[in-house]
């Protein structure tokens, strides 16, 4: 039997829910408890992080190839009018950082799908970074991630999911 307010288990004859404190009036519902926010959204969130990281991987590879082929060729062909020399290592560094962020995002998305204990914190850190670095898709995903995983009750629910997976 379950509380009709929060969905936690209630014993027969109990007058108040031990979790939310709601008064139990009449027959106790035999329905299944409601799924929480994290349980409903964690799989979709993991898939979104994998997708965004795949796009970041493609962008990082393209940027690195452009920096080390096209820019080098243009600079050698016309040192005066071509791209400045500092642009090649700058674009290469940005590409490597983008690839590193993509690798961490793939790792975090996989962790969410596997319900690993460290994945929630890692994805929240990536969500804050994505708010400003991947406009507009990263911003939307960062907001969605924080909406799902940031509240205190989300932390408790995620830890319960991890414990159920481990058991």
C-alpha cells in the first residue's frame, strides 16, 4: 500500500505517512508509487549527453584538420596575406580542448545510462560548462540537466537508483 501524496509505502492502519506527513484518510491506495523526476528523465539525459558529445567530437576533428591542413597550406602559400601564424596553434588547441570535453561528455553520458555513482556530479559540472560553451544546444541541455539532477530530492533519488542497481 502506498501514500497517495508522495508514493511511499504505508503500513495498514497507519494514520500519517512517515515520509511526507500527509494524513491517511480512508482506504490506502494499492497503486504503484509514482516515478520520480530522475527516474523518468535519466535515460533521456544520458542519451542527450552522448549526442551532444558526438557533435562536439565531429566539430573538434573538423577544426583540427582545418587548422593543420588548410591553414598551414594557406600560410605557406602566402605568408603576407594568408592567415597569421599564431592562428594554427590556437585553432589546434581549441580543437584539442573540444575533443577533451567531448570525451568527458561521452564518459558522463555512459555513466548516467549505467547509473554510476559519480555520473551525477560529473554531468552537473558539464552542464554548467555547457551553459556558456555550446550555445544554444548546450545551454538547453545544461538547463535540462540542472532541472533533473540539481534539487536535493534528485540527489536522494539518484543515490537510491544507484543502490538498487548495485544490489
